[in-house]
C-alpha cells in the first residue's frame, strides 16, 4: 500500500496539470488533433497492451528522453499510466521542464480499457 505522502504528491500534481477522461482522448484522436500520446508505464506493463498510437517511454526516463518525442514546449502531450497517478507526476515534471500543454489521462490505461 502506497505511503500517504505518495497520494499527497499525486494530489498536488493533479492540481498543477490538466486531466482528461478516455472519452476526451478518443475525441482528440478521432478529430485528428495534433498531440503526442506517451505511455509512461514500465516496459512489461506496456507489453500487455497500449492505447493506439502511443509511444512507450517509462516514467523513470521520461525527462531524459522527451526530446525523442518533441522539443516543442507548446506541443500538446497526453500521458497515461495504469491508473492516472504516475502520469500526473510525470506531467508535473514535464511542466517543471517548461512544457506548457501537458495532460494526464484520468484512470489511465485501466480506465481506457473499461470505457470501451
């Protein structure tokens, strides 16, 4: 069970970044909106399935490898993990790096799969 401090960090991160739901993400995909979709789960998690068109970069190396996806600080970036906490934390860090349009998928991959 995670420490209360972890949940505190996640709550703080979610106040700093935007969250969207699976329906919003589907609408963005269907409309052809220009954004990067990044799966921040670990490789073994991503290997079990990913949201279409996502790029897998685990949270542990995201800050190091974000330049492989974009260096445009204004580009819309949607992050997801298993349940929405790691992606919020990852988004918070990208925001601290100067990325202005960072979004976390609420409910993560689990929420995405349940919404189908």
